[in-house]
């Protein structure tokens, strides 16, 4: 709207100039040169019309005026050209007024809000729009706690990053869970010109815990009240957002609104679009005091420096204490207290146009905020129903939200043109490592994958774990992609202990997984399963990176390093806990081997005991794992001895040995150079042997591999000669690294490889 307004002003000014400047000039030159029939001096130096200097100077003045007239005519010619260009433009061309130097606020005039019937205008319709400098940092504060809110923050941040043209500084008031999740996410996201600072929400609880709150956000829903005290004292202004916000425009437009604040205005808020504060939703409905319809605090502009000078802390506390004497508790958390303060001090608020916070709860007047859905700037899913809310345009809103939900976050790693990023040591180290690689090397892509930083979202779903009192607990560790999702329920039925899973998914697949998990009674009944999303990037399946991610985030002293295609025997979890004690795993370097078998049948009556398994082996229903294609992988387990063993027995390492083992959580990680198919487990077992782990086979434990279609990576291995050549090269380099690291003892690996 303001873009159109500016266009009209330019049009009017140009028209007046073209019409009146020549006329005024000629009147001044000819008509205005006479007074009472006598020439009037055009020189300020002349006091008498018949001065001796008049004749000589009048000629010079006339010549000067003629030169000026030619200049004016030239200016008029330019103005006419500009005017014709302005007339030829459509109104839509005036909406996005972005130059190379500034990000301009567009369409935030109060006239649009008045048209919507919501905002009562705090600034003139055609007020001049302030600019946000190109590389000015925009500060955003978000309160976030828990697993679900952390997911919501990612979608919000994606929508902001998608539109932004300025550096961003996010101030996240987070509990320990959200901090762990989001710190890892942003560290691995590596978005240029984005800075993240965390503030411990748990330390702030004492500031607001005295306020009874019925809102589902709990105590964290009150923490926006203490931002003046929490955020750095030198931070002057900040945009505060709820986690259920989606941006449909550049956040710089909202940041520019700060320049409209006048006098004592320190809070920028959108009017509440429901009837909540009118007190007429039901009989005896008694909301907190508010000015008119009240204000929604999903989007807030805070002038922190002025709020501190006004003693905001004292102001809101006194108001809350007084109102709680009659209200007893808040219903809408911080929003009730903000409104009570504004009711007493209306001069504090600058009323934002309502398209800066279109509230999509049931029974709101949100549809009056826009003429067309394309006019929207910020969508607020402020109903517990979230995407199921009722609204005439809810399909459009839902699709916009889902677009960012499933948008590839890797695409948001783009540099801001002309805005230098702060030095990031991780990014610099990565660039240095990549620069040392030879791009002409035929195995360049394999080598590059070792240094690729994959965006990682830990604990994608709610996670709860109660440590075992005897300190013997074991976590099953595995990794998977979308095509193995169907194994999750079966594994959860076979293993009742904690599980740590790394899932290699795209952003869209992550949402498919979320829907799958939320629709599964089996998965939703298990809170001790940690799902860690590693987002897709590159052409290889980073199997060992995935294993390492799952290993790093276990909460138990021991872990069972498995694969997603295997089902553990019923009761294996308890059996392993007993074995940990029996074999003194806490004080010895042992790797406990769980013998692996396989079936070629998709429908299997799973053996409930070792005796039943041996019977199925004899009948040909089961086989030792990979006996027909890769015997060396598990031959050292000595299945013949296992058949009759009743006590654990030790076996020696041999070339290409890759059993599934139980180890302490401090065991070495997998080597990231091995991606896709081939040698990823072999290298790990070799390193365990180099570190003098003792391999011990458990006599009454087993796991069974379930059939599935061949993976994409094994197909590449079998069909691509260069793939096999590169794998061989990586094996040789790994063995050389082992020799350098472990010395003379590691020579046996080279010898064993040559003899195999």
C-alpha cells in the first residue's frame, strides 16, 4: 500500500513541477519585473530603480535568467520522462521497493489495517518508510523448551532464512533439551551470517515460577516477561517470536517498523483477533484486563533499552501481583500480563498492522487482516489444534507451512551478497580440508564425503530414559534410511531396552517418518527410543557417520552395535545386562559377540530359544549370516562350537571379521572414510583388535537378519568398477594409517590382508 502511496506522491510532485515551474518562471521574468509601471530591480544590491548601475547590470541579470531558464527546461524534460515512466508502471511494481543498498519495508501502512477493520493506525498512511541497512543484524528472541518445540523452531527459522536478506542473530531461551538439539542443529547447519546464543531457561524459572499459569505452554510461556533482564544489556531492540510462527516475507520489513515508534512506545504488538478479552465467549467468562480486544504476544517488537529505563521488571511484577489477587492465575501466560500492563499504560504500545500476526485459532477475525492470502506476512498457529484449525483459507496456510516444513534446509546455506560472515573456525577448517583434496582424483567424491558436514537434528521425537540403578544398561545402536522404516516396530517388540537410531532422510522424508511414528501405537508407546535425523547430502550413504551419531547419544554405559535389518532374540536385552556383570565388562576391554543368522523368508516364525534356532538351522529355514556370499565376515565366531557351548568363549581376530558386538560406550568410533557398501564394520573391528579388545562369543545370544531388497550402495559396488577400485584404495590407506598409529602390532593386518 505504501509503495503505491509513494508512487502517487512522486506522480503528483512531478506533475506540479512540469505545469507550474515554467509558468512561475516566465511570470517572474516578464510580469513580475514591473511595479506601478516601472521596472523592479532584480538585484538585491539595487535600492533605486534608476541607479547608475541598473543599465549595465540588467543585461547581465537577463542573460543569467535566460541560462537559468534553459536549466529549468532541461529539468522539466527529465521530469516528463520520469513521469511517463511512472504512468507506464502497474501498481504491483511499487510493492517491493528493494535497492542494492537497503531492504525496504513494504506494505505495512496502517491504511491497509484500517481497511481490514483491525488496526486503528499509529502512523500516517503515506508516512515515509525507514530503511534497514543492507548488512544490519536483525535480532530475534525465541523461547523454546522440549522436543516438540525444537521441531517447531526449525520450521520457523527456515521460513525466516528463506526470505531474509540480512544477517541474523537468534537469541534462544532454551531448556537443556532444546539447547542440546538446537546447538547441534545449527552447528551442523553452518548457515552463513547467522549467529546463535543460548540462555538457560531453567535458570529463569525462579523469576516467573510464582505466577500460576493454566496455559499449555507451562512455565516457559511466561519467560518473555523477563527478556529485558535476560538478554545482553547492550542489546537495544529485538523481535520476539513464538515457535508456532511462519514468515511469508523478509523479517527486515518487520525490523524496520521499530523506526515508527514515537514517544514512549516500547512494545510493538498486533491486536488480538479473537473475542477472548471481550469476555463474551461463555457465561461467567472473566479474562484478564485488556485494552479493547487486547493484544497477542506471538509477535512482539521490544525496545529493550527504553523498557529498562522505564523499570519494566518492576512494572509488570506489580501489575501481575495486583491482578493475581482476584484472577488467581493466568490463562494465556505472558499475554495476560502484557495486556494488563498495557491497559494501565496504553502509551507503551505501537499497534502493528494485523498482517504481522495473522492468528489462526478458531473463531478469530483473522480473515479481516488481508484482502488476498498473498498479502500475508506472518502466520501464527496459535491454536492447540495447529494445522487442524478452522479457517476459510486454511489449505493455503497449511500448504505454506508444509512448504517450509519439508524444504531442503541445505539450500538455505547461501551466502548473503555483500555481507561478510563472521569467522567460523569449523567452516574455515572444513574449507581447508577440502582445499587439500585433489579434485582430479578419481576417488575425490569418496574422500570428500569424509569431511561433509551433515545437518543433524537430535531427538526428533520425545525421549525419556530412566538410568538403571545397577549401572548395567545397554542401548541398541543402529542406522537406517527410509526404505527400512518398516523394521522399527518389529525391533521395538524384540528389544525392550533403550534404542539409539540415526536416520538418513531428506527434510520431506523426515516429515513422512514423523507421521509414520505418530500413527504407530508401538512406536508412540516407547519413549526410550532416540531418533536422530541426519539430513541427506551428497551421493553416498554415510553409514559410519550415522553409526557414530547414534553411538554419541546413548545414555547407558554399554551399547549393542547392531544393524536395522536384524531382529534380536526375545529377551536379549536382559541377557546382555547379565552378561555385562558376569564378564566384568566395566573393568575389561571386551567385545561381546552376538552370533548372527539369517533367513530368506519374509514370514518367519521367530525362534524363541537356542534349541529352536538350532532345529531351524538343521531344517534349512535359517543359515549362519552370509555363509553363501561372505563366509569370512563371521567365520571366526565358530558356529560349530557355538552349537554346543554353554559358557562364553574367546575367539581371535581374523581378516574381514565383522561381528555384531556389545561394548562400553567409550569404544572407538567408526572410520568415516568408508561410505556406502564395503569395509565399514570390518575397519571398526580391526581397530578394536588393535586396541586389544578381547572378542568373546555369548553362548545363548543370537540375532536374525531379515530379507530385504538390495540397497542402492551394494548395487553400485557390484556394477561400478571405479567404486570397487576406490574402496580398495581406501582400505589400503586405512591399513597404512593403522600401522602409523599402532606401530609394529598393526603389521599383522597388512599380512592378513595379503594372505586372504
